[in-house]
């Protein structure tokens, strides 16, 4: 399942979003990230991940996981894109 999908945040900036796998949530709310994804993302035991949600019409439609160590860079990049949009409307 690696078909690219539309980015709910707008332009991918040269990166594609794709469905990597389907995961199940157990009765305790836990899920397992597939090993190949963990390896490619460099996620190790005890790493911290930031969970970000995207809402549509008041409901969570997307859940994103970002390595906590990379979160600052992602936020700065996103804010830069937002400030660029703001500047173009002035």
C-alpha cells in the first residue's frame, strides 16, 4: 500500500505522503509501528514521538507522528510556509 495521497496540509514540498500500512489498535489503545517503517524512520525503543492531529469539520481526520527530535524543524518549516502565505496576501 504505497499509493501517494493528497496532502491535507497543501503542497508536499517535494515529499510525498503515502499509506505505509494499516495498523490495529488494541483494547488498551496501543498499536505497533511496522518494523520496516521504524527502521527507515530511525525510530528506536524509548524514542519520543509527537502526535499531531488535523481536524475537519470538528472531527480528527488525520493523525501524524513526528520524531520529537525533529519537531522543532517541522514546526519552523510549517510556520515559514504559513508566514509566506500571509505575506503574499498583504
